[in-house]
C-alpha cells in the first residue's frame, strides 16, 4: 500500500524536492533577510539568558556628562588627559586603553596659544614658546605607563592623494596558511599624533562594524588596515597588560581559527571576528573621570584592572545597538568583549556551521517529503511540530550549555514551508477525489450529501443518528386533470413536471434544506441534516411560503404563454411542515441505500400534507413548529386532529404569511376571532361558533385571504353535530379517516 502511494504521489514528492533544492540554494546565497532572521534568533537567545554580571578586573573610565560639566567641554587639554593617565596608574591599574583618537595637535598647547593670539606681548609669547606642548606632556605620560592608543579606520582619501605614511607594526606571528585572504580589511588607518604613537607601548583598532540590521554582535579581534595586522583595542590592551609579547594568528583551511594573546588561544570565526555574549549594562563597570581627577575614587577600585577610557556622555553620541535590545556606549562593548575573553564565555559558531545546518535542513525536509503523503493531516502537523520544536530546543540548549550558536530558523522555516507544500498537494489530491465522488453521486443525491460523502467515505456506511429535523411534504393537487391535457404529449408532461419540480425545489435548497426524494409530483425535504441548520423550523416555513409564491408565479407565466385554445389548468399544491426528533442517515441494503429520515415526525408531516385540501389550506404546520415560529409568521390554529395511525391528537395550524401579515392589526383581529370560534366549537356553542365563522370570512376577505373552504368545513360539521343528541364526551377532536 505504501509503495502504491509512493508511485501514485511521485509528482507531489517531486514538487517537494524542487522546493527543498530552491531553499537550500537560497541559504547558500544567504540574502540579507535570511541572515537577519538567523541573527534575530541568536539575539532572542541572549535576551532569554543574558550573561551574568560578575566582578572582572575590567573598568571603564567614563567621560560622562558630569565629567564634562565639572572638568569642561570636550576635547580636554592634553595635560588633563596626561593627569588622568597618571592617576589611573597611581591607583594601581595594570594597563589602560583609549577608545579615543588623538589625531590632531592640542589647540590649547602654549605654542598654539602664542601663535593664535598676535595681540599678546612678545615677552609672554617668548615664555609660552619655551614651554613644552601639551602633546609632549601627554607623550611623556604614555611613555612611562602601559598605555594602548586607539585607532580607527575611515575613508580619508590619503592613499588616493599619493601620500606615503608609515604604519607602525605590532609584533605578531602566523601559524598556518596566510590569513590575509580571510581577514576583514579596513581601507585606511586614522592614527594618533606621531609623538603620541611613538611614546605609547601599544595601539589597537576600536572600529566595530554592525550587522546589516545595525546591531553590533560581532567584533573583529584581528584585522588588516592598510596592509598591517592589528589587534582590536581590547585584545591589544590584554597583550600590553601581560608583557607586550607578540600575538599569533592561527589558521587552517577554513580560515582563521584563533588568535593567541597572553598565552591563551581565543577561538574566532573564519574572518577573525568573535561573537560577544552580552550582559546587561552595569554601572559597576564605570568610574567617572571627574571622580578620578578629584581624588574621589574608592581605594583599590582600579588596582590590577584593565582600564578602558571612553565616553557615555549623551552629547558625544557614542552609543550602539546591541542584541539585548538596548543601546550601549561603544566603550562598554569593548569592555564586555574583554570580560568574555577573561571568563572564556565568548559565543562560538563553527566555521562549518553553515554546512551542518544545510544538512540538517535537508534531512528534516526530506523526512517530511517521505512521510507526508502517508500520514493524515493531523498526524503530519503534530509530528512536524514535535520535530521543529525538538530542533529549536536543541539549538537553545546548545547556546545555554556550550555557548554554541546553532541557527534554529532556517531548518525550521524550511521544514514548515515543505509541510505547507506537501499539505497543499495532499489537499489538491483530496479535492480531485472529492470531485470524482461529486461527479459519480451528484446526479442522484442532494448537493449537501455529496459534500458530506466527499469529506468522508465513512458516510457511505449504513446507519444513522437521532436529530431534530423540520420535515416538509408537498404535493400537487389535481394532477390527474393536468395529465389529461398532455394525453397525446408525454414529452410535454415530462417537461412540465421537471419545470414545476425545479420551481418547488429552489426555495428548499436556497434555505439550506435537503431534498430527500421526488415521488411523482410530490417532494419530501428536511432541514438540519446532513448540515446543521440552527433555525430549521423558520427556514422550513420560509421555504414553504416561497414555494407557494413560486408556484403561483409559475401559473401566471403558463397562462401568459398559453398556445392554442385548450384551457390551461393552474397548478395548486399543498405543503405541510412538522418539526421534531427523527432518525436520519443512510437507509437501505448493503448494495443500494438512500440518505433519508424516519420517525413519527416524518409520518405526521406526511399526514398533515394530506389534510391541506380537506382544510382548504396551502400550508399546514404541526404544533411544535408553530410554537417555535409563533410571532414571526402569520398563523391560525385550524383544529385539533387525530391523524390516521395516531392515538394522540395533534394541534395543527395554517401558515398564512410572513412577519408583515402577522404584525398587522387586521390579522391579529382575525386570529382572535378564530381562537374564539374554536373555543365555542369545542364547548358545543354552535350558534356562537357559526356567528364567529361568518365574522372570520369577512375579516379574511379584507386581508385577501381565502378561508371559504375552511369556514364551510366547520359550518358543515356544526350542522351535522347540532342534529345529533348532545354528547357528554364531546371534545372537539377530529378523527381523520384518510391519509
């Protein structure tokens, strides 16, 4: 069976394989929207479980808003920077790095002041020119301390103009193949003043590039700038703090494998970047520069620390978007990188991670393609949800337990898209199967039943259910006379009957009814099966009224289109509706059966239809139907009748019209007169009953209602009853002797 399905559904699987091939190709190309989805999943992992804030020997000397307010606007004189540097090491810091570039001479140096102010006296100018420049003072501070200068990269146009510059080298070694083809390359280096550059023991690049969505997740710790290898600012700070030995770049066939600094290997991506695992921003990392200059820093606060100098001042705009969803000062990103290196908590993503995830996605989607045609939709959906949930949990646990970044998005999205495609092809296959059933059964049974059979082949089994239905029977009166018109034209009679039954059927179908069967010129229909109809008594009454109206319109058209001199006999019909419990389902033998309804409700409806001619009514409804629709339709109680085959009497009602007629004062008067007449009739007040019958005929005439036959029926009954001796058991119940 499974093999048959595999052969039969090869086109479905082929479409699945084509989709998988397209998805895998898309992942290899890795457009921005695919990458962004993956990165956002990694961000969500960090938000769910950010790195814990723990004490590390890393501090940020913060040029904050208070420092600018108390020390002065930026840039500060280089002598102030020198004082700041010296104080850091007086506090016992191991090393410090500036997330700042001093690329231009200090305009507040004595010689600059002398040159820019021609109005000062020559004596003062001479004295100023003899003083050392602020940059010299700062260089002297750098030369006696372990200081790392920050460098950055921008497009300044220096190379384009042919200016030759010397880039100071940082001692390094290479272990393995040449790493330069894999490294990030920055076009030009913005260096510090030569006097500062030569005095400082170290120099590192603080340029950090955001991902395509503007979020800073990865930091290059080794890179190429104008052909020179550079460490990032944080790693260079660590190198200088531990003695300033050369760093090493370790490579393999997949690219850069790691960087060796201070005797430890820091694993990297193939391009020399690392993924920072962020913790929330913490004020414990920061020391205000104003506090340091004013001697307010607690003792040992900076002792043994790696100090990064940067700014969190709002006006200096050094804030960056982070995976945690909140911006951080750029210097804090460098501090967090340094904490990750010291604690060994950097996030890891293998160089072959993309290949592994491609294989995982291929395996998951192929599994779906293999199983989908053989599983029911519910089982397929549940199985897929279990599969993708398990993979998502695995990805998150790898992040928690091993700090590994495993992309949950592409394999899950690829699997879900494959399931959607396979489900769609299954749906189309089922639709074709349903259409075959509709074509096979549509000419024999009702559209509603065909739809039910198409939805479930189980519906073809014998059996049924108990359900409340509204059952309608209709029949054409005087069909024999009509048949005589066509004694020499049987085709014409067939055409007339088909047209008439179509006219009678349309109101039933439009109101949601099911046509059970045609019995010559009669119709049986019911509501609330196989499809549920909550207001089925009202729907059946509306259909009955519309059937009578449609037949009257049909008669007018026949007469208007009359051909020849032969008279056209109008078609009259009787309709009965009864509501109540029935057994409905497929009834018959194993080889032939019908979807039909059985029960006392059906029998009573059939008997009531036979009484329509007797009572001179177009529509008669049973008591339960009347109780539900009373007030919404114009009803007249007709009689208390014991139909043939029944012991209990049934109160029957004439359905005279819709809500408009029911709400009119004239009909309310007629209804009251009718009720009073029945009371007089049932209590043996014959004369009063006759007077009320006469009043009913007058009132009905004003409403253009024909109650002549009904009134004549009761007048005849009263005439016969009044001639008989008084009967103490008289209860007014009529025993119908005919069906």
